[in-house]
């Protein structure tokens, strides 16, 4: 669970608060404390795939209680000189989060790979 400061007040949980949260997250998508929450390991695309740390917030959807889901895009690149690859692309993904003023609690799944996993 990773947290991000909620610096606005939102209304009761529901579709209107989802719109408020979407606007708030769009305004803060380049915040240095928010970037690690949105970033993910992209090696399932390619071992050379790297995030550009540029994200597009697509929408926030209300699920239930204080739980929402964030739909967003990660801009990434693959550069591999040996294979003459220089690719830029977008990966669509989601992350769920709970609203607990004064913060948002994101359910980050740690999927970082380690060489020990190969043995």
C-alpha cells in the first residue's frame, strides 16, 4: 500500500467525487511522490522497456465504499542498439485506491523482477 497526499476536499463517495479525484490526479501526475506509484516494471514488454515518467490519466471510476479505480497510460520507450530498436509506445493499465482523507491509499502490486527468481 502506497499513499499520496490528498490536498483537496471531495464530496461523498460516488461518480461526482470520482470526477474531482480525476481532476486532482491529472494536476498532480508529475508530482515526484506520485510518479513511483504510477510507474511499474515494464520488462514483460521487453527487458529494455523503460518508463518516460510521463503518464496520461484517462479516468477515475467509483467502485464502492471509498474504493476507486484509476485508468491511466504509461509512456515508455525501448532502445536497443544491438537490435536496431528505438520504439516509443503507450501501455494502458489500472490501479485501485481507497480514499482516506488526508491521503489516497494505492494498492500497488510489487512485480519487480530479480535475478534470484530465475533460479
